[in-house]
C-alpha cells in the first residue's frame, strides 16, 4: 500500500499563488508516476498535471503556463506550483501515484479556494 498526504491548500486571491505538496509513504518502490487531479463541486475529477518517472510531463490545457509540477524522488514527493490562480481553479486537489504501472493510489485531497 501507498499512503499519500497532501498539504499546501488554502484561500488565495485571484492572481495569487499556492504550492501543493504530496509525500508518499509505505510501499513506495516502483512508483512509475505521480501527479495531481482536481474536483470542483458538481463536476467530475479531472487531470491537472502528471509526471512519469524519467519521462514525460503532461498538463491540462487550462493550466499550461500557470502551473508547474515537479518531483523529488529522494523524498518521494510531488509538488504543484500554481501561479496566476483564477476563481475557476477552486477545487479539491488530489495527489495520485501509480505503482508497477497498474496500481493507483489517492490522497485525501486538499482544498484550494480562489476568491477575493
């Protein structure tokens, strides 16, 4: 099992920035990829950004140029730097990890609210 713990959410004004963190623990060997999804009220969960170990990085079109995903393999962590935040970015942000290319794990989520 892999446990994921997110942190860094909160309330920010439009145009502001937040940095989300996610740390993995447990059976962390062979984690192939880590990334972020989000879910707004009444909407389906959607991909924000994902980073494959030693490989490509994928971003949703609506965050390109504003959000940056990074990984720290030594700390088994993934980060999401969010800049130029908009009210429509308001959602619960979930960390996801893929292990052995087949097992998917989720964190509990962290609330991000963008409002003046």
